[in-house]
């Protein structure tokens, strides 16, 4: 099913306004992407593939309920927005992980997963669309690792967060000469210029409807995704 013309959109544990998004799973390429599209407006659902997380979910009572009930849809399991946030609270609370540690792991996992399925010799041009929160940080990390894996990443990061963690991630990409593109610089049809899209716009902190101040940016992407050739997008 992975024809040469197919492109990929990688969504990092995200609730996104785009209808074409779901979280990357290493097993997902075995199944037709279209069977895994979800209506994200009704709530966050991010499929996961990690056995460790699955085990964590299934041991956590209520947290595991939704994930388990959806686990039999193909080989993907799912988390609700609340479940994802609860796992993060546990990782950062009793288990003592730091944000930058988890962000590095998230970005590296995505980059590794992409490399496992889409070889850089065939799918070289990657666009990471990064939002203002930690999900955007995951995308910045993924772009850096993809560069080291032999891809040509581009980053669109229009609403930057003035925190040292994020400015460090930007500096690291700039030191590798990874191009940062503004929304205006992006082509209308993303599928012509990019082989892989990493959607790192929103994670579990997305709430309500898109705010006016962000509408122009996010509407632009909505428009572009809608106009991508249907067959050209492998959605992750
Ligand atoms: N420990 C962790 O937390 C880790 C988290 N990780 C990853 O981060 C994700 C969670 O990150 P997060 O909590 O920073 O939030 P995220 O969803 O990226 O964005 C929030 C931003 O979006 C904005 N925004 C919200 N709603 C909006 C709307 N309707 N329209 C427009 N804007 C809206 C909101 O704006 P605000 O409401 O503050 O004005 C804020 O700026 C999580 O899913 C995982 O992928 C990993 O890195 C590992 C460590």
C-alpha cells in the first residue's frame, strides 16, 4: 500500500483542527491510513504502539478503559486527551521524568519510526509544522533527528515560545542549517514540495475552538491539507 507517490503526515500525539491526522504508530503502515481517520472534534484520540505504554494503560484502571476498548481496531491502540495527560503526569510526577527528557524521547521516537518505514532515499523532504506548546517542541526535536538520519527537514514554527528549552531547540536546528519557513513561504500544495509532513501543532492541551489570533495560521494549513491530493497523503 505504500506506493512511491504516497506521502506521510505525522501527527505527534495531537488534537488538531485538521481532519487528516492521527498519531504515528509503528504498526500503522500495515493498514490503510483511511481506515484510521478519526473525527478529532469529538475528542482527542491518539493511537499508540508502544507495548510499555499499553501495559501502563491496561494497569491503570479507568485510564486503560478507552485504550483497551479501541485496541482491537486493527493493530492500533488509542488514548483519549485525558488519558495522555494522565500518563504525562505520572511520568513527570512519581517517575521523575523531565519535560526535555520526554520531549527528546518523543521526537526521537517519531524520527526513528519515520526512518523505519520511509527511507530517506525515497522520502527525503520533510516539513515539520510546529505549534506553540510542547507538541511543537516534539516536532522540533523530530526535525533534528531526521536531519541526522539523512532527511532534508524544513520547519514551520510561526508562533514561537520564548523559553530556553524552545530557543535551544531552534538554535540546534539553525546550527544544522535546517530552513525555517514562514506560512507565507509554504506552497499551496504541500504534497508537491514535501514527501513527509510532521504535524506537531497541538497535543493534549488543545482546548475549545481555534482562537481568533491563531485562525489565520491554522486555517492556512487546513486549506493546504484539504487540497493535497487524496492519494498523496499517508496520514500519521
Ligand atoms: N510533560 C509534557 O507536557 C510533555 C508533553 N509532550 C507533548 O506535548 C503535548 C502537550 O504539550 P502542551 O501541554 O504544551 O500543549 P500543546 O497541546 O502542545 O499546545 C498548547 C498550546 O496550544 C495553544 N492552544 C490550545 N488550544 C488552542 C486553540 N483552540 N487555538 C489555538 N491555540 C490553542 C495553547 O495556547 P494557550 O491556551 O496557552 O493560549 C498553547 O500555546 C503532548 O500532547 C505531547 O505531545 C512531550 O513533549 C513530552 C513532555
